[in-house]
C-alpha cells in the first residue's frame, strides 16, 4: 500500500482549495496555481523532490508555466455566452444604454439584485423592483454595480 506523506497531502489539499476558489474569483488565474500544487504533490509522491525549497520551486515553475501556456486557450471555454461578449477593443467604461438580464430579483435599496451582462454576473441596483428574467437597460456603472431600469 502506498504511503502518503504530510507534504503531498498538504499540497494536494491546497491545490483543491485553489481550484475551488476559482469558482468564486474572477480572472481564470487561481486554477493554475491549484494545478501547480497538484503537480508538486505528484512529484513528492513519485519521490522526485523532498525539500521544501525544491517543492516551492516546482510549485512556482509549474503554476506559472501552466498559466502562461494554457490561460488564453482555457478562457475561450469558460467565457459566458448568454448576452454576448465584450470585443477586445471595447471596454466596460461606458455601458449605458446596453441591455442585461436580471438573474436575481432587484429590490430598491438592497444589495441582493444581480444581472447577467456579457456573460458575467453583476450586482444591480434600481429605483423600482424588477423580477428575475426581465430584460433591463443599463443606466450607468458604479464600480461593480450596474444601475438599471426595466425596458418598457
């Protein structure tokens, strides 16, 4: 029976936490550090590395290499496609007049509303209550919150 050392178990669990954290964090970056941690755990398990300094080197090298080599291709598979995507040339600075879809009911003066805009969930605020599934027009953007109104 194979014996699992503490170091490889820690690296594996750390990688799992990082990969799961990618579900909550934007950017499609953290997952590659999780992959690096798993590759480090694999190298320890196979007996290739033992010292902490060599573990850190393997972790950093594999994480950065996987990030540089696979992030661009991976983003193509994980971008949202519900409302379309932003062109490379356009920015999200001026979104007024664009349309979005309410994915969580928007209640005035509360922090619970959300819309889907260009494949991403955004916090949303409005002066009137807006139900889930309604198409809305974006009035303005304030940091990570879109102020919207229902389309008549």
